[in-house]
C-alpha cells in the first residue's frame, strides 16, 4: 500500500474526510478515500459528547487511532492536539500513534487546554517551546515515513506575519507538513502557499468557520496539497440523526434510512456468516 509520505512525494493531491470512530472511517474507506483524517473535534464529540477542548486523553486518542486502522486500509492522518503535555508526552504520543498504525501526527502550538481552531480564546505557546516539540517528535518516530505535521494557531491572535514566521521555524527543525490554521481570506491563503512552495501544506475546510469555504480544486490551484474536512461527516451524522429522531418522534414509524441489511454490509457481517457456515457454528 502506498503510504502518505510516498503520496506526497509523488505530488498527489489529497482530500481527506474527517472520521471520528471506526464506523465512520470504515464507510469513508469503502467509499474509496485513500487518506482519512482522524479529527480531535470528532473524537471528543463521539467518544465523550464534549467539545474539542482537550477533554480526550492520550490513551483515548491513541486507542481511537488503533481502532480505526484495524478496520481500514486507507492512510490515516491523526490529530495529536498539543502532544498531550510536555516533551516526554510528545515523545510518547508520536511513538504510540505510529505503533497504532497512523501515517502522520498533527501537533499544534496552542497552550493547554487547547481549543478548536475555528473557535474563540486560543493562545499559543512560545515559538521555541514548539520547536522543541517538533525536534522531539521527529526523533521519536521509528521511520521517516511517519510524518510530523506542525500546526500553528498564531494567525488569529498575532497576524499572518507571525504565523508565517512560526511555520518557517517549524519546518526548519523537522516538520514534514505545515498547517497554518484559520486564514481569513483567499489572499492570506495564497500568501501561505507562496511562502512554502516546496513544503506540503494543509487547508482546513470548516463550514461556518473562519476560513473561506472553497472547493478542493480551487485550493489545489492555490497551492495546497492536503485538504481536510474535519467536521463535515460529523455534521452530516448530526443532521441525519436529528431528522430520523424527529421522524420517529412524530410518527412512530422508521423511514428513509438504511436498514439493518445496509449496516450489515458496511460492517462485514458476511465474513461472520461465512465462518459460521464453514465450521458449522
């Protein structure tokens, strides 16, 4: 299987849906997406029913990585928040995510407890502290195939120049991929891509967020190589569950959703039945 690093080196343009549990990941994988993005927002929501404010622990996040990679074949980019603490925590997170089957870990320069990148009240740590995290992360991986994504949230608080300064410092100390969070115009997005023409860049598309919502093709034309859609599938799940619950509440009748046969197909019940019949279970 072609890993994420090879895909990037070959110049592949990547659109990665945000998945949040093995079920959503399995569906996206079966739909043919070669790269998935494990969203911290979605893990906090689906696992804990809480907002993306650093409630999910390292143990919960790495377990979710493992549960996704066990049932999918796609490459997985996994949100690692701030690295779950200090430098020793970062080292453990990188080793753990890699061992669990992820292709990349995303680390951000926010203070703990972090906040979703398209919400208020984000603060960033000192640039030198984040540089140390990246150095430790790069040294902790078992293979260079495992990619270190450096995200900066400095733009909203300190402006584009500071965000670019940080991004440049992060790639200089070992980041493989850059993620400048929350640009607020197409001009800012173009400036980011023009500054780093040789480094894979991530664009984060969040409907209702701070960044203009552009098509994948438009973003590729600007210069981004990876587009993530972290909450799109989670929002679709919210819409679908609300509609189905309202239907059941108002009529008492199940309607307009995939039935158990569709679920069985996605989940692979055919393999269970095949073994039952082969061995007479």
